[in-house]
C-alpha cells in the first residue's frame, strides 16, 4: 500500500512539473506577493494591481492594498477602500502608447497618414523652418525638438488655444538631433488624430480601438460615467506639477512664465480626474499625452494584439507590417511611441524586441515577445504624497524586481 501511494505521489509530482502554472505560477505568486506587500507595509505605495501573462495564460493577477485612503482635502477615510483588479487607474503617459500610438498605427495602416510626411501637411502653423522639418515620425520618436514639458494652462485655456500655443512656442532643440521625451509632441499627435480621423480624440479611440478590442473599461473622464466604476485615487491636487513651475532646480523654468500669475491649482484628492495638468486644464481631461483610465485586464487586450502581430482573436486588427514598423528599434534606440531600450530604468536587461512604457502615476507595461510574456503593474503611488517633501516614490525598483523574478522563472 505504501509503495502504491508513493508511486501515485511520484506520478502526480511528475505531471505537475510539466504544468508551468503549477511549477512557475505558484512560486511566482509567492514572490510577487512578498515584494508588493513589503512596499505597502513600508508606506511606499498604498496599493497595486499586478497582472502577468505567459504563453497565452494569465499566471498572476492580483490586487494589493488600498485604492483610496483619503478624501476631500486629505481627510483620512474611516474605512479605506480596498484595491481590486476591477479598479481603473489613471494610466498617465501610458495614454501615449495605448491610445495615441495605436490610433496612429490605425491611420498609417489605412494609408491616411505617412510617417515621413511633414506635420505641416496635417496641422497649420508648422510651415516655416525649422518646424517645417518636423515629421510624424519625429513626434512619435520624441525627436521633434519640442519642449519636454510646458505649463500650457498659464497661457492657454481649452484645446484649440493649447494647440495654437504649441505652434507659437520656439523649438529649444534641433529637429532630429536627439531623443527628448516630450508631452507636447503627443499633444500634437492627438490633434492630428482628430483632424485626420474627423472625430474628437476620445470618440475616435473608443470607436476604433477600445470597442473593437473589448476594452470596455478604458476611457477618458470616468468621472462623467454613472455606472459605479471603481477608480483608484491619485494625488491631492497637483503638488509636483506646481513644484515644476516654482522650483528652478527641476529645470523647467521659462522666463515668460510668472509662477504667481495663475492659481487654479486643485487642492483635493483626485478620483477620476486626470492628474496631468495640461490634460485637465487644457484638454478638459482629454489629451494625446495623458488622460486615459484603464484596468490591467483591458490593457492586456491591447498588448495581446501587438504580441500576436496585430491579430485580435481571428481578426487582423492591424497589419503585421505596421506592427513591425512601430516595434522596430530605430536609430535612437526605441520604437515609435513605445520604449524598446533595454537600459531603460523600468525594463533593464530585457531580451531584444521587448517593448514597454511607464506612466507618472505609477503605471507600467513590459511586453517580451521572445518569451510570450507581458507584465502589467498599476500602482497609485501618488496617493501617499511626497516621501521626502519634494518627490513621489520611485517605483522603478518595484517594477524591476517583479520583472526580474519573471525573467528568472521563464528563462527559455
């Protein structure tokens, strides 16, 4: 009898060893639980959702900590709101790739936009040099020579005046000389999508991206919804953005901007309002640079489409050619829109061909085609405020720790 039991247990163990969800998934879950829980216990982040998919199977999808700890102008909630995998996050600059870059891919696929045509073909105000040199590709590469950031709400109010201001601003850098990550470039790309697509940006994305891919919880301005959405809270107002205006040590000072000349800073806990000031004040919540809210499972649908060469189920959502075009490393070490540099601080030492992006609110995506692996991490790091009185927590160590555990387990 003992021999029979031993033999059965041995057979069961051998079977489970060939089951990656048992061998890898269980140990991966324990390791990730430990890392994320320690960050929450230490007060580094209030909560998170970690979603990992390998070879077509979700091997880890869990929520941690809290979606909201305070309300109003910072008053503690009697009962903090627990995080769930259904919570929407302000995905910040993930908007650039999930929304705007995908919209550009669609328009390029339809032959409605040419990557190497000048921006002046689509937007007025770029006809004179040096702006006449800027192409769509430059904007996607962050090499157009535009300011990295500018407090546009100091000089403009409303979408049209925001675009006019960008047209008027000088180029601080030579076109094509160097990659300098620019919110302004993707704000312009949002306007191009509207003009070429002949629809407001949010409508175009909903009809052409989110609805077809089944991303029903991805949207701008979720505060306008009346469907009981769960939304993770971000910051109390915009303290870091205010510091960008007032503190010259951050390098964002502009001689024509008088910090005290504008004072409509929000001072309450943001829930369902985009954290990014230019998107909120200028675009009323809608921008090509920021503004989207989403869930981990929704983001996974778009990542899956890219990992499958543009296919969504049995449908060819995007051509393989356009996917390759956007996800091929360029002369600046990245893709179009997507980050592909393996030395990037949130995806170091990833295999060739990997792509990803981050969001200032504490969100990130890393996709590794060679391993059929994707790692989505959503945190609401801003909700605990500044750690040192000046800065939000750097969550890159958390991102890198989770990524390295995945890479260690999925070596082949």
